[in-house]
C-alpha cells in the first residue's frame, strides 16, 4: 500500500486557518491500513481541530466523510452533492487522492493533511516498511524476492558494498543489509550462483518517465 | 605514444608496487595538494586521490589529480558512483585520460547521510562494478556505454577495492571475481590488521584463481594512537583490529604510540610480503603523509623504480 | 457534597470492575448527577482514542478509563492496548494546548469498586478548570 503520516497538527491548523467550513475527507484504502487517514483517523483529526478552533476562539464547522478510495474518480464524484457547503476540503488521502479530488472539484481549495511516504507492507501491527520504489521493471525474481533498489541504501545491483556491519546497513544499524538478506535467501534456494553474473546498469527511464508516467488500457475503457 | 601507467609497468615487471593516498582539502587552495605531493614524492609509484570521502565536500578528485600531474606525480583517480550519473561519470573518465591521468579506482562511496550534505540525493545510477565495466568498454571497445563511438579511447589502468573483512565474508571472493570479470586490473584492499583473516581471504581468492588474474595491493594504515585504534574498531565498518593490537597500543606510553603504530605497520607489511599473490601495498596514512616515507624506507621498499620514456 | 464536584467527568470502565452492575451505575449517577457520565465497555481494550476526544469535545472536562489490573485482563492484552490508546489521546490534546491530565487511565491494582474509583478520580481532577473546548449547554 501507499503509506502516509499525518502532518504536525500545528501545520494543519495553519493551513486551515483561512477557512470556516471544512470537509475532512478520509480514505478507506491504503491510508486506513496505515492508520493515518481512514474513517477513525479522520474523525479524530476533525474532533481535534474543532477543539483547537474553540481554544483559538474561532467559530468553524468541520464535517467528516470517508470514501472507499480517494484516488478513483467514480468514488469521488458523489461528493458533488455536498461539496458546495464547504469552502475547503482537508484531505486525509495520499498525494494521489488529494490530487484526484483537486482535479474533480477544482474550484474548492484542497489541503493535504498527510505527508505521503512510500510503497510498502504492513510487516507487523503498527510497523510499516518500504519495499518497492516503483522502478517499472521488476527484477524481484533475480534477487530472491528482495528488492535491492528499495532495500539497499545505495540501490546496488551488484552488492554488497563494503560498509555493512554484522549484517546491518552502514546507514542505520537497525536496517538489515539487503544484500545479506538476498544472499541468505538465494542460498536457501541453492541459487547463489545467480549472483555471480554481473547485473547490468538499470534503465532508470522506466522509473523517471517523460513526465508523470501513465498506463492506458483500451480494454478497460467505457 | 603515451607513457604507460607506472603501476602497470611495475606489475608487468613482477615487482612489488607501492601506492599512497592523498585527501584533497575542504577548500579551493591548490597549495594543500602540493604540500602533500612533496611529502609523497619518490615514496610511492602512484598516489590515490579520494573522491569526497565520507560524503564530505572537498576539492574534486579530478582537479586534485590534475594538480598532482602538474607537480610531476602519478595519481590514481578515485571515482565514487554516489554523486554522478553515467553521463557525468563517462565524461569525467574522458577528461581524466585527456589530462594525463592513467589510473582510476572505481568505488561505491559512503552513503550521503554520513557527510556534511545529508539532504543531497544519492545518485548511484551505476554501481561500482557497472562502472568498472563502463570504463573497460570505453578503453577497450572505444565506445560509451550503449555503443556510441568515441573519437579517442581513454587509456586507463582500472582499479577496484576489496574488503576482506566485511560481511558476508564467504561472499567476498565472489564479489572480487565479479570485479575482475568486469575489468579490474588491480585491487586495493581495506587496511589489514587481522592477518589471519586476511590470509583466509587470500586463500579463497587463490583457490578461485583470482590472484593470477588481478594485481592485489594490500592496504595498510599506521595507527596513530590507541584511541584511533579503538575508534576504528568500534565505528568504522569493514575494519578488523584484533584485541591484542589494541592492547599493545594501550600499553605503549602516549608519546611513543605513533612509533609503535609504525612498528605494527612494518610487521604487517613483512607478513604480507610472504603471502602468495600480494603484488604490493597501498599505504593509507590519512593526515599523516609524513609517515609514508618512513614506512617505505624501513620496509625496504625504497628507492621506487623510475622508468625511461617508452 | 455535589457542590464540590462541578467537574464533568466521562468515565469509561471495564465490565469486570468490582461492583459495577447496572444498579451500581444508576446509584452513582444519582449521587453525582450531571457531574459524571458512565460508559461500561466489555473490555478496556475496546476504548478508542476517538471516544476520549469526543467526550472532551462534547461535554466532559475530563475523560478517564479504568481497567483491570496489569496482567489480569480477561483478553490478556486489552488493558495494555488501552494504555497506548489513552497515551495517544493525551498526546493529541497536549499538541493543541490542553492539559494532558484531562485524559487518563487508572489500572485498578487494588481492585476497588467502581464507586470508589469514581470518587478518587473526581478528586484528582478537581483542580482542573472547566474545559475551554467543551460544547456549551451540555
């Protein structure tokens, strides 16, 4: 999923300051999974901001609504019925959701309540970790299901470097050296000789794209 | 006809080679390089110039190498892949060769978070092994990566680093083999204190036939003090200092610790000379360049050979 | 007695709290009147930070949770999870400038009755002034 974390409350208060009628819009997908922008978190943030407004002596209205996925046009369109009541939308979606809403309701200012961070997994309850950088050319098979581009701090394809210590990355002793993990994993499959070949330079143009990347599927269109 | 790399000549002759290291200043003053050059003149066959080591901004390695050449010394251009993409790297390789630099050492580089610009983007467009391949392609096939022809190929002796003490140990010889296959002509190792472990690594390398395929220079660094020894053991990854050595330094009175550090270094060189497959020494006396002269002299490595123009 | 207890306390409590039957609840509500609102929950682990925030927003000067003693939760970790959620709610109200003590947790080590706990908590919050974020007329 895409992970995000709530911006500091002071920053959010600053951003909503010019507005009096705000729709706090949550998302039931990725940001709900990482406990940043789901229905519950949206309710908590709205309650907190209402209390904060009282402390500031401000009279504002904050309503809450959560859609299944904020990044899908068809799920956002129904908001059309209520959007006129508000002078701003405080979105608890990821960057994709915020922009999708901004695109549809372009006359309403939209404020991001979250900082979008990474593509990752819920490794354990309350613990999310990055595991994909969206390179556009997945090579996970070659590395036993461990992505060196994401999990090696130098994204080496012919690692390891000489900096690891006790199997941990030189950058952070809490972070395992991805190459240590890859070597251990491939050893389990007796496929360690795969690492004898020199992995060629990555085609980064598949990640960088020519501007924002897109996918078009005619068989999926109306 | 261009002069061949001094290192290459010495290896071709079968003699032991000596390289030393020179760190560029954190400033624009060329005098800093010239001063170090004088301390190292005649003490080593070629002098490595580090490339923004520890991700700290310093005068560029390429520029500093140019200054060394103007001072009549032979540099080894260290290139890290952390700061430049493949366009800039290949461009620098062409420039280096044009300036008369004859040796290049390809490295990953310390992560940018270590240095004084931790918010910088770490590039790592290529990794060190891919860089070796790219340089070899430019030199031997006369093209840039991807096949576009060069008007003139760079002439460079290609080096890489090896760390016999880093994790995972069993994999290190595989990595060494990859670097050789990619095109490394010479290897400089991380500094050696634990000779038993180093010999183990050399044995593994020899078993794979690697010591015949590449020229290995063993790295040595004289310890300045017991504190330095303890610091390196604790904080610097890939350095293995046996406890007996630390004890030995600690038991030496402070005003004699530098001398003892040099003694240990000389003993290490002596043992290294006896290991089959060692083709020379890479002396990294960081911010203690004066020590290099004393070490090579007492190790019987002087005078350094000089060759007539070829 | 009631004049002293002008604070409005929202008290959430685990069903297993000693002497916390429906009858006990009603007699407490009679005793304290509007000063206290009681919320039984099946396990303290069912508390959400949101409940505590909403209590403060709607009507309470303080919102507290009492739990079974540490190590004695029927569902093993309920009270430990509750502790973390209370902490989170405290951090949130502190971040907007409210006193952290308006939210709290009491782990009932000495197995006191609901009435006894209510009395002690009311006393411990008596120094707090009426909440500036409470909705009026509630």
